[in-house]
């Protein structure tokens, strides 16, 4: 009932700009942290061995590479920006290194794992009036160190889609996070 009243108020508002502003404000500012998340790490309590890594990521028909240099400690390690090798979707893609110590932040800690997050938000409006967060349905991740294969894993995913995550269906949707962990 409230949404009908709001829709009526938006439609009855004077001027297109005023109506658009009123409707945009009706959408909650709830961020969607959805999409795909992946944690990859050596088995057991092992740390990520120092070296030059190439992480190849295929998200549906798009492929990316990320180069990482892993040193003895977190402060000696870094991943570059993802390079879009092929495809047409501008995936939001982040690959980071995570310290091995579970406790407080310690830049002297060795690297314990890789963390990847990927989502497609290209259907969203820049003004926030509509927001889409879609996760990839097919994912392949391959890691090599100093030119030698370390691991490769494939996933086929189905997402729970929240059609009203920002307060109303007309505000957008969020593919709830699908998280996977892989040890090698």
C-alpha cells in the first residue's frame, strides 16, 4: 500500500525532475555486497610461497589476468590491477593478498591466501536510482608461480536473487554472495 501511495505521489509530482528525485529517495541506500567471492590458499597451515604469480580468471565469456609478486611478508607483496584479456562485460573484479596471521594486522606476516571478489554492476544507474549486482554463473581460476602451474578450479554457480534489496523491486536487485574456498 505504501509503495502505491509513493508511486502515486511520484507520478503526481510537479515536473519530471521533482518526480525523479522523490522516487530515487524512496530506494534505501543498502549496498549490495553480492556476487562471487573466492578464497584460495595452500592446504593446512602452509603459507603462499614467495614468487611471481599469474592468476587467470574466466568469468563466463570474459577473461582476466592479475600479476602478483609475493615476498617474505605482506609488506613485500603486491597484486597489480586486473587486465581484461577478452570479453565484453566490465566486471568489478578485485584480487588481493591476505596475511597468514589471523590476529591483528601485521605487515610482517607472510601471505596466507588470495581473495577474489567479482560482480557485474554495469546495469546500475550512476545516480543510484537503480542498482544491479549480478554474479558470474561460470568461473575458472588458474594460478601459476614462476611459470609453473599451481592450481586450477572451476565453478558453476546459481545465485539467490534478492529482487527488493534496496526497499522495492523498481530499485534493483542483488545476487546474494556465493563464496567458495579452495586449497591446493
